[in-house]
C-alpha cells in the first residue's frame, strides 16, 4: 500500500495495483464498498468480482420467512379452535 496523490493504492496478490475509485467504476459498487473489498481481500478474483444483486422474490429474506411463519400459524389447529371461541 502506498499513497499516490490523494488516492491509496493497494497491491493485489498478482502484483497489480488498484485504487478504490478504479474498483468502484469497473465493478459498479460504491467507493466505500470498493475500499472495503480492497482492505479485506488481496485476491484479484474477489476484488474484481461482479456485484451481486438480491432478487425481490428472495425466499430466504426475513420478510418472506415471517410471512410464511404467520400463514403457518393461522392454519394451526389450536389457532383455529381459539378463533372459533372468540
């Protein structure tokens, strides 16, 4: 790591150098995210890996899990019995 102007230059495992601005532009992430990638990883494959997008229909999201749990509880026999008594 050396300073080049106002930008910190990171040396990757294969000997190439990169700045957070370069990574942010090529990968399509924010500069903060690019800085984190460069400070955590020195493997070029991980630094230059394409951005991963979450799908809106992600079944493992917290929201979808809570909806499934709520629907499952509504068909529980005890819940149905309780609702009949009310």
